[in-house]
C-alpha cells in the first residue's frame, strides 16, 4: 500500500513485467480473492495476478503480485507485510475482527 502525496491512502499495484504503477484511486479492486489485472502501460499490456488482503490483527492491507495465477499453497502461506500475522483460513478463524 502506498500513500498519496495528499496524505490520502491509496492502493498501488506494480506490474511485475515493466514496473508500471496502477493506482486504485476509487478502491475498485476487491480484497481477499486472487484476481487478474492487465497492465495499463501501452508498451507492456501483460496480464498479472494479485491479491489484496486486509489483516484482522493490525487492519493494514497487503498486496501480493504474481506473473501467473498463484497456487492455493502459495495463498495459504501469505502473511501480513506489516505485522506478520498469517492470512490462511485456518489461522484467521481464530482471529477476532473486533479485537483491539
């Protein structure tokens, strides 16, 4: 997650092929499930996979990007980039979304 110059939070995804930054100014990208995005750079236009996960422990969002669809095993190993809490279903079942 990157901060906008105005101090407003904004998600940005970097194309793994060319480095072009895609900004999600309107928060249209869904959190949780793996999805596909095509690079907006007219010289690239490659498709890549990404996952946005919100941590139930620290409430920060983490972005994960792959050149191809991630395997379920890879998704199960993801953890928060801010606090390190695991995102896998077995671990998140015990997390309390209302915990302080």
